C-alpha cells in the first residue's frame, strides 16, 4: 500500500519487434507482466501525492553462440542461443504540483541459453519461465528499493 491518491502506470518501453530483440515473441512479454505486477501489487491508500510507475525496459535480446562446426562438433550438443532479458521499472511519488519527491528504481537481468535442436515448445516454455523469473526478481528488488527510498509513503 502506498499513501497516495492514485497510481499511474506509464509504459515507456517500446519493443523493437525485430532481431536481435525477441521479447515480442514471448507468450507473456516481460513489459506486460511488469505492468500487471504494478497494477496488482501497488495499491493507493489515500494521500495528497500520486504514484507514477514507469516501465523503462522490458527487452529480451537473442545472441547466436559460436559452435564447433567441425567433425567434433557433430558429436556434441552445444548451446546455440543466449537470451538476455532485462526489466527496469521506476516508482516515483509526485506531489500535487507535479514534482517527484521520492524515487525508487530497480533493474533486473536474466540470462538463459538453449541448446541446438530445441523445439518451439521448449523455447516457448523457457520464454515463459524467463519472463516469470524477471518479474519475481523485479518484485524482490523493487520492494527493497521502495522500503529504502519510499518509506514515508508505505
């Protein structure tokens, strides 16, 4: 609960929608989950100020990994792609004059590789799990930051 009159969620993150970014392919996109987190986790409990929650990043980037293409490479299962996910969210307490009087910000990252030969179902499952873990990490990190920097409004 926040001692504010209302909570505004602003999504400043815009998915690139093209390689090397793949967040738009996620069954549950990290930025969408961050928005849901803000709407379900933060509650206005009354007060003169407003809370402004800004989603700054929700990207996932894919990077092809180098593999052994020689004879030996044919006999081993190697990691093919590295996915690097990032969520960044800022919570500001804004007074009636529109001035931010307190700010808490959190950035979380997750990395996951997939081996060659991964099916689309396996990839989608990993995408779902990665997005879920990003939001779980965000909840822990932002909760700690809010306790530290927004204590007067909790």
